[in-house]
């Protein structure tokens, strides 16, 4: 497969700038891969498609407020600092991205608030935009992390533009029933803080949300439970590197950054039970699918794992753990789209995406979803 085969025209207005009011009321396109049939419904309606002993696999990672804003010493230039990974808790070392990077050199100091309660010193250049920072503060341990996160904001993807134009803001107000006298910007920030997480987010460590998991509400989980549907969790701390653009035509030459994953014994047993019952095993999100395919054996059995994966899945590929796939609608030429096409069949998925565009489905982290079944 070539990169150019995953190109399609996606109008800017179809990239979702805000979530729907209720998590489970996003639109859902259902693709039956054996027949090629396409159905249109809402996420909450898919309860009718699952039953006794079926299993959903979710990602319980939690997004931390990774995007921060600082001023450079002396020049007071505005610098965006994106936290990637904590390197050393005691020394307060972090890997970050900075923008604009050309202004930030080793030895520079960055100030995040007027009180200078937390200051960062650049101690290394890692990539063109990457830096290693040492945070200077009187705060220690968990107290430091608490105050650091208090200075950050929800790390929405760059294609979600804020502030939004008047038309989009009006749609936002109508969707969330906001009055004209409310502070709209604060309402947007509050809603992002809540909605750019899944309801079962627990293990902090991700800098991007498991968007497919964000569609599931407490009510939907309860309705599935009443149907006899089970669910289990893995942890995949989503990193920015896995969302970088694919820039090589030959997909065999594309490399993705490693992502930390944890597969618990509870999930291994849950998948074994579902397979024994010949039930559906539905991976929710591309990061879940990548994690289980990293550890699956030839017989479809998972194994307990605590480590890293840089697995890149594109057509053709034989999946052995899951036989159903719930995922958001992804942008052209993205690695996530390639994984979906590998599962659902290239021709069928690309046709379904053209249908989604023509039907006005919303794409991206706050967008609509696709469910692929046999």
C-alpha cells in the first residue's frame, strides 16, 4: 500500500471543533465488512448490535494538561511548552516540545507565572523542537506535579482552532444550551477539561485522548451491561509521536514512536472467555487495537505485558484478537485511517469514508465514529 492511496477530500467544516452535548449521541456509521452494507445510527443505538458474552476493550489512560505557556527570560517572548514525558521525578526533568523552537537554547529560562513559582531551565536539545527542561521550584514530589498541572491546559489537537468563528460559537452555544450572558471562553475551557477524557480515565500519562473511548457514557455502559455485554481495560499512554504525519509514499518505511502499554491479567482472561463463547471482541480505538496486536499470539490469545510498542498496522494485515472495531473518523493519510482500512478492508473503508463526507459526518477527536463488524 502507498500513502497516496489514503488521500481523500475532507472539507475543513467537517473537522469537529467541539463535542456533541451527550457523549453517546454522536453519529455512528456501521460497516458490515462481509457484505459491505453500511448503516447510519447514533452511538447509543449500537446496543442492539451486541449481546451476551460480547466484550468491549477500553483504554483507561488519563490525559494530563500538557500544553503550557511561558515567557522567555529577558525578551519576554511567548513560548508554548508541550509536556511529553517525565524523565526524573526527583530532579524534575521533563522531555518537552517548544514553539517557536528557534528562540530556545540550552541555558535559557522560561517563566510560567508572574510569581515565578515554577521556572524551567533548558538543559538539552533533543530534536528540532524537542528540549529537556529542569524545573526549578520549591515544590517537591506530588506537590510539584499538582502545581505544574495547574499551569497547563487541555492538550487539544492543533486542528481544533480556538477561538472559534462566530458561526461555530453559535453552534456551540446551541449544542450546550448556553445563554448570551455566560462567559463563553470559560465555558469552552470547562467543557474541554471534562470531555477530552473518557469517563473511565484513571491512569494518568497520556498527552492525547483516546478519542474513541470518549463516546461511551455511564448510561450506555449500563445498557450494554443489561444486555450481558462485558468490558475490560488496558492502558496505552498515548504519545504525540504516533500522530505525526506519514511522510513516505512506501508505508513499509514509516516508523512510529514508541508508546507505553500495560496489558493486565484481567483483560487476558476476559478475551479468553469471549473467544471460548465465540462472542464479539470489540477493540475501542486504534491505540487499543495496536496494543492487543502487539501481544497477541497466533491462536488469538493475549499475554500480560508491561512495556512499549511501536507497531504500525496498515493493509494487508491479519487481526487475531478482535473481530469488531469501534473507532473515530480520521483525517486523510493518517496512520489511524490505515489501521481501520486494514481491519475493514481497504476498498470498503475508503468507500465508507466517502459516504461519511457526503453525509456530513464529523471527523477528528471530537467527531463521529465508525463501527466495523463481520
